[in-house]
């Protein structure tokens, strides 16, 4: 679902969106299918520290579907920097965020997203399985958890087991196979040491590695946030 922003920007008539995170896929499914119920569930949530940690401690699999999705939205809106991170047991462990007045229930946005998602196939699973049916002329965008710029900048714990170098190697090979069968592919990643080498050696048609400047805000120190180099890889 990292490509969700691109999906909403271009608004294709049909699309497949996939992610390995079941909480995220479940939440998007509820936004698509039951926006009114989700809005009502979000209205009971409040921005308060002790309350935040009580909601964070809930096991999502123990909640009814609507409340489960509302928990995901609430934690995203009120947790530190909107970060999604889990521990080794799969428990959400992002600390309470510091905001003046966060908008927990964005009713207008939820309804708009629901309209966009009506003809969209939402899938939870490994990226290879999600794109297995992609064929010539299709467009695929991969937005994986980025390879960390340093040992202390590790934000790959997006799901139990993380997304490490073996997964990035497999993703690069998947991109190569797709491009060679006529699929247009775009992939984004950090410009960390060794990352360019993952893609520059691929035998894919029209392969190009572009350096772009992007604004990033995920850092505990505000002075270290700002513009950074990222890679955009295109092929096919």
C-alpha cells in the first residue's frame, strides 16, 4: 500500500493494491466497503495519552472488524509522526505523538477514499503473489520499506520479520522478470550505500536509476529532517 498515494493521485478506473501488513489491508477494506460505520467508530476516540496506550495495547484480532480498522486509523493519527512499527511479537509499539489537535476522524477524506477504492482489488500477501498476474502493458509500482541509511535508522520493522536485504534482492529480481515480459515497472528506495548496485546490474529493458530529492520527516530530531536523496528505478 506504499503506492497508495500514487493510486489516489492518478485515480485509475481499476487497480490492484497489495501489502504484507494485514492490519493495513483490513483497514483499507473497511474504508472501501463500510465508510459510514468506520466514521461512527472513530468519533468515540479521543486524543489523550493514557487512552492512546490503552488502545495500542488492544489485540486487533480480538476486535470486531469496524473497531479493528478504527484502531488502525486512530493510532496512525495520534502516534509519533504517523509511523507504523511493530516489535518481534507483532505488537504495535509506536509511542504517543505530540500534536495540538489531531484530526482523528476525517469524514470527508474517508468518503472520498471509499469512492476511489470501489473498483479496486485489495490483497494481503507477499509482493510476488500480488503481481503474479501482471501482464504486458500493465503498470506496477513498488514502494518497499526502504533500506536504512545507517544502522540506527532502521524503520523496516513494518511487520514481524521485517523487510531486509534478502527481500530487497528478491524484489529486484521480481522487477526484472516483470519488465522482461512487457510490464512497466517503477520502484522507489533510499540512496543508501549499495542500493544502486541492486538494480544497475538487472537485465531489464529500458532500465534507468534516477536520483530524486524528497522531503522526509521521520527522525526524532527535527534538525535532521528535510531533503534527502532517494532512488527511483524505472524499467520496461
